[in-house]
């Protein structure tokens, strides 16, 4: 089960580049249900996500590079390319700060995962977070992958 909140980030914090980060490329084989392939540095994963907004089922299966490369051209829509920074917050959370590249730049989103729905509902974000878009389908990566490239 995945329990997370998602926020728009209007301005990057000054020190974000000092935190651990990784490059992510992901594509969607299906958006209903959500079936995603992802390369995170040299890790390859196939993910199924159930319906829902803040709380939903998520299953991950490991892929090897050959399987990822075979599935990559089958992705529907654009491949999402982003840098994810992992920023500790309040000693119990990790902010996953996603700086989108290519077609989706200059979009920046932050996600925070929680052990319970109640904890997610009580979460107070840092001052540098913008609008809470947890319940907006528009900011699901599967929906973002369907956006037409900007020319």
C-alpha cells in the first residue's frame, strides 16, 4: 500500500542539490490500470498501481536492463525524465523532490510517503511547499506522460 501526499514546488530550496539524488526515466504501458516501467540509475522496475489518490495499492517487480529496453518503445505517451532528490524532514520523513526535465520542465513536485492515512492527513509541510495536489489527477505521472511535447 502506498500512502503519499504530493505538492507543487514554486521555488526550489537553496540547498536541494546537496542531497542524495538519482536520475529517473519512466514510461507507462497503461494508464488504466497504471502499469509503469522505470529506470532509476541502474535499477529497473515494473510497477502496477491500483486506483485511488492519497492511498492506493502498489506492486513492484524487478526487471533487468534487457527487459526494460524491450518494453521502453511500447510506452504510451512521452517518457518522463526527472532528477529525484531525497531530502530528510522532521527526522521521520523523506521528501522526494522531483525536478522534471525535457518536455515537462520546469515542473517541480514533491512527494512524502507515510505509514498511515491518519499521519498523512495530519502532515504539515515545510514553508517552501506550494499547493497540495494530492487529489488532483492532473499531477499523477501517468497523466503527465500523456501531455503533448511543447514545441
